C-alpha cells in the first residue's frame, strides 16, 4: 500500500520529489521530478519514478528502485 497522497492526475506527492536520487537499477543519479501511477490492464497499479539528470534526458524506473543521495547532480 502506498502511504503518499495521490492527486486526481495520478501524480504521487512523494517525499523525495525535487531532490537528488539514485536509481539502483541503472546506477544513474538525477532529480526526482515526478512519481506517477499507471493502471495496467490486469488491474495492477505500477508506481513509476521520473528522473532527470543534468543532461536533461529523463528516464523512468520503478519507484522501488530509488534511493536518496547526497551527490550533486550538477554537470
């Protein structure tokens, strides 16, 4: 169960929003810009983290893969 509130637009108010995070799957570091909820055809809701590194090319990963980091994301 997700403890964070979700708006009507499907965006979660995650406590790490707009902070630097590490994606443990890719080892990439960037700013967490959004956490969205996707409803799949089988009824599952999947939480997706949207991460933007300094080069501006965002990627997504499971929200379970993100960890706070104190590393700078500045290029």
